[in-house]
C-alpha cells in the first residue's frame, strides 16, 4: 500500500489521470515520484502479497495486504490465505487505459448480440465482478539481415502454348520487428490471449510497482523459448509479404511454397522482454465448469466464453423452424422412402458433428491446443488428451450425453433393414423416418450440452491464479 504524503491515506493508480490518486484528499502524483519508489529502478525483485484459494489452488499477486474473500477464477466465496512473496521485476508494463466502466460498456455491447446466452451472464451482480489483473507476456524482437533469394514465376501464352518462366530474385535485406507478443502464463489460455490481441507495445513503460496499486498481477511461468519459433514465423511471414509488395517484384508470382530459398538471410532474436499487460477479467461458474470473460485493458477488445441457454435455443429454433416447415410443405412433395433416407442422412451428419465436438473437448481439456501449457521438466511434453473410446465408455457408464449416438446407430441399422426388405407400406418407411428424427432431436440436445462444455473450461483453468472482489480502478 502506498500512503499519501499529504494525508497518509491510501493511494491507488487512477486510470483516467494515469497517476496515483489518494482516496481521501484526492491528490495526484506520478507513480515514479512517490517517495516509496526511490531507488526501485535498481532493484531486480519487488515484494507482493500472494493470495491463495484453498478450494482450487488459485494464486495471484497484489500489493494490497488486506484479506481477500472471493476467488475470481473458481467463484468460491471463501477467505483466501496470503503470504508475502518476492518476485522478479518485469521489464515493462502497459498501464490500464480502460476503466471498469469502459469494460462493462464493451461487455454489454457484445452481450446484446448473444441472444442465447444464459441470463446470469447479463445479471448486474455478475457484470460487477470484473477484476483488473495484469497478465504476463513475453515480448520478442526479431531482426532479418543479409542476402535473400526468392523464387518467382511469370506466365504467358504464345499460340496454343502456356509458357512459365522461372526467376531467382535476389537482394539485400535489413528488417526489424519489435513487439511480437505471447502470453507468459502457463494456464492463461492461448485462445483468450489471441482473441484480445493486439496490444500496442509502443505504449509500454518502464515497470514501477506503483502501477499495480489497486490491481492484481499474475507472474510468468512459461519459458520464453516455447514461443520463439512462433515469433520467428510471424516475422518471416511479414518479411515475405513486404518483399512481395515491392514494385519490382509485383509482376512475379511468389508463393509461400516457392519461397523456401529466401531463408538464406540471417535471423537474430534478442533476449525477450518480460512485460505485464492489463486485462479486465470475470468468471462465471456452473457446477464443475467455468467460463471466462477477458477484456483488453488497453483497447477494450472483448474475448469471452459464451455458453448457450438450452431453453432459449429450442424456443428460437422452433420460431424459425415452423414457418420453414410450412413453406417447404407447400412447395415440395417427397415419397416416404425419400423422407426416411433424408432423415437418416441428417442423423448421420449430426452424429459426426457430435463426435467432432467430443474430440475437441478432450483436446481442449488436456491443453493440447495451448502451447503455453507445455510442461518443462528438462523435456518438452505435450499434455495427452483422453482417448475418444474412453470418453464414450465413461459416458455410457454415467448414462448421459450418449443416447443420441446410440439411437442414431439403431436408426441407421433399422433404416438399412427397411431398405433391404423394401416393404410396400409407406407407414414402415415413415416409422423409420420418425426413429431417425428422434435420434436427431436427442443429438441436438447432446450437441448443445457438449457445446456448453466446449465453451467453458475445467476448474481451475487458471491453475494457481485467483483474485478477490475488492479491486477497484
């Protein structure tokens, strides 16, 4: 806590003024001018209070040492334990530019278009739970220099012949890319951080602990080498596009597959910078899953997990389906056999979609799609997703989320038998079609449930990271 030199009150970072502001006498002061910070620039570590959630193990840092009573990342209303911790000082920071009011306004604008979102997502109590958290990022600077050689093509036609001419396009290169960023938190999901991007790294400032006053901060736990290849790829793609845009090269066809020879130039990567970027964060928990809303604290860009309210979806679908049904009924006329085949095909497509969702759930929960969740114990190891067969067996044992697939399989066997027997009565074909429709309805229900699982995350997604309900801007 930073005391006001004038009245001794608590000073917190004020977003509109970008200064420390006293909560009592409202005096303002630049963060770098506070007496407590004299000599802080020479320090390599700084002291924080670490809050730990006893339920999910979530941990987050703050300069406020008062008790925390709410975990933002698992939704538990419990007293968080605390301890004093010394952490490595970041190289840079982007202070919060958007206030909590700006954040709420941006979130409400997004939710206006989320027609099937649960009502809790729009509840004022939920909206007011946004917390200001500084998330860790690695900032990479990449340089390209030296001689390059691109392979280009020109196409022409002479009489009945198509002529392709190949060229080696050479030159000297000197390109610099500063500020390629990747999150440095192992459990901060890449899809969230990428959806919030970009941050304007030109607004990075030299780090001072006072910028954290009134907010929380996460500490980096991802090795910077994990994202080095990604940074190099981003820089290489930018270099290729820049070269292709040069007037002298525009008349040639330079494709990515034909540009491997241009890698002869040298790539130099400087030591990555460790920076803290601002995020407004909110969690919504239901049972053993949690959904997150993260808003870029610099630009106001929103990234959110939005589940679907099943009742709202069914009601909206019926409103849309009924007029379409009556319209097609007047315009089309199909036989009973065709109706059975069409419903069977629909059930098969829905079954494939349901299986695809199951695979995505397994991969997401295992962290396979998140580079930042690679474990380092001397070797790089990807988290292995559970096998689909094991998940189907588990669902069979629990008697949930699988009846649509079972009924679709029975409908497929029944419909094929009817086609082989080829009965005279249309009622048998209609019976087969009705069976497939029932399978489709159950599949839709299962798909909606799996979509909600896919739109949420296991508890705790942000392992060892938490927060409370007292943060204010």
